[in-house]
C-alpha cells in the first residue's frame, strides 16, 4: 500500500550515460514533483506536473526531461549524466494546489523513498 | 521571494531533554510553513504545518511549532526527546501557486542516551 514509490532505489552509472527514474503514486493526486537533494542534504525543487502538464521548471539543465504518461506517474529521464548529477532524487505528490478555486498552498506533499544516483 | 533559514545545522540533546529547532522565514505574502522529518535513507514525512488557522500547531510524535509573525519564526519544539527522534529536520515554505516547497538547509538532531 505504498503511497509514493520510486524505482530504482539505487542507481550507479558512468558519466555520459542516459538513465531514467520512475515514480508512481496511488493517492489519487493530480500534482507531482521532483526534488533533488545534494550531498549537503539541501533540497531543491526541479519540476512539478499537474494533470500531466508541466507547471514548474526550475532552471534545470535540459539534459533532465520529466515525462508524465498519466497523472499517477512522473518519470525523470537524464541524458549525458555528469558527476554533478550525483544526488538523491525525491518524487512527491499532492492534491492540486489550484483545486476548488485555489490556490491552496498548504496541501501536504507526500514523498517517495528517494533514488540515490551515483555517477562515476 | 520566500525563503527559510534554519539556525544550526546540527543540534544535540540528551534523551528526555527539550528539543528546539529554529526556523525563520522571509515572505512577501502570508506564508504557509511546514516541518518535515527525514529519517536515515528515507523520504520526507510531514510533522506539522501552519495554515494560518492557529499560531500554535501540534504535529505528530509530540512535536509542535509556534508561528510568530513579529519574529518571522516557526520554531519546532518537543518537551522530551526520544532516541527515535534522531533524524534530519527541514523547515519549508510554499512559494507560489505551483505549490513548490522552498526548504531550509536542514538541522540534524542527535539524541544522546
């Protein structure tokens, strides 16, 4: 009955490779997010999607491309991996902040367990 | 623009002692504030949130936080620390209509026996 799941949990790869991280939520939420946590544990948003539509794109290199096949899934594809991409990537979901005439900015975001990406 | 600052990257307390984790915010609009906890090798879990309904907010695991507009603070407290409270704690504010969270730098809480 996992709410937000991510696969894989660990990902070790070489520089220059292309990799994907998958995220699925079974909470019925309309909005999903990707966050990056660096080695100093600093968390920063990368993207958010609402009903498969890109809402937030936070100056992330275009090597990162989110894909939302449906509102329960938000995958992250990374091309030409670099050493600096090593981090923990968290997927999250919430109810639509703009629902019911919104914005409702205090909707809880539910986080997945994270994917630890190591680029060698 | 909204931001949060957590004072102290590491706090150490003895079991049974008061826990106080500090968070100050900056916001041009009334903020919505959150405290999340991250246990080792896990995702983030919401402890509590401030939504302007009440300035003293009670959360899970015995934690609470008080919103003080005059001090632009939202400090997290717990009267008596347990060993199981050892974790990383993040204060966050929502920034815009997209609902994104702006996080503080995090505070690692250690609990000594």
